[in-house]
C-alpha cells in the first residue's frame, strides 16, 4: 500500500466532501428559513449553526420551539440526539488518538454523520490521516453555517409547493442511503442494519422520538461486535471437528 503525502490526503478529503456540499447548502438554507419562521433572529440562527452544527438536533430544536417546549427539554432532546456522536468518535480513535488532545477535542466538534462516513471508510482501508478528516469537514462546516444565514434572509424565495417539499425529502433520504452504501462491507452488515432500522422505527412511533436513534445505534453496535465472535467460534469448532476426524 502506497503511503499518501499530506497534499494527497488533503485533496482526497476535499474530493470526498464535494458531493455533500450542495446537499448541505439546500438543507442548511431550509434550516435558516425555519428558524426565521420560528422567530429566531438572523445572528442567532447563524450562531446556532456555528456552535451547535448538528443538523438533526437543530431541526428538532426548531420543531420543539414551535411546539412551545421549554429550554431544558430542548437541551435534553438535543443532547440525546447527539449521543450517537460518541460512537462515531470512538470508531475514529486511530486518527484522533495520535494527535494532541486539544486538537483532538477541536476535531471532535466537527464530526457529523457525513464527515464520519467518508472518514471511517478511509480508516478501514488504512489510508489517509486526520488531515483527510479536517479537509472533508471544514468546507462542510462553512457551507452549513453560511447556508443557514442565507436561508434566513432568502429562504422565502424557495418554492413552497408540495412537489418541492417531496423533492427535498427524497434528496435527504437518497443522501443518507448513499452514505450507508459507502459503509457496506458485505452480508455481515445486513442483520445489524436491519435490526437497527426496525428498532429505530418502532421506538420512534411508539416510545420516544428522541432516544430512538441512540438505542438503535447501540443495539446495532452490540450485534455487530457479537457476530464476528460467533464466526470465530464457528470456525474454531469446524477446525476442532476437522482435527478430530483426522485423529
């Protein structure tokens, strides 16, 4: 395997994030529009994207504000939704562990579903470095925060027809399906993903609309850890059986 130079690693990160930026531009703009409609000022909307930078929890925050939820409830829901980032950051330890703790703490703030997906693929293939992550995530951060501000001011220009809303929903769904495809490694992924999806839907509909992602994610992680161990045990048993037959 050829070791990448720093410049090659940075270029790879920029190339990986390029298809993501248009989606961030649209969704960030919609977030800004929704914040405007919720009575949030333009500087508050912009500051929220700069300091929170978590799309799912930001949209949930606006929805909770519109429903009259209290600030403690909004903080709790935002915290719970973002708990999944703990799992993502832990999986990126090969890149974060070797660098200075302050730089690692700085980098952790920028971990999103998208930057994690493109980075974990590189980690699994033993390519790149933390430079790849920063090259991929910083342009996304600038695009998201800028789009939020622009959406607050110019979001009303976007069409509000049902077709436009359906198109945005389709783009969002296709976007995350594409991320999922990046992470597919084989049939061993299917069972954890399927159980996680079903569990998330059931929890969202019947139990909690804030804990469903975290619980489903942890369940999938536990299953994914257990399955390889089962394979190892089966291989060991088959080996032992074969040795017994030869005796």
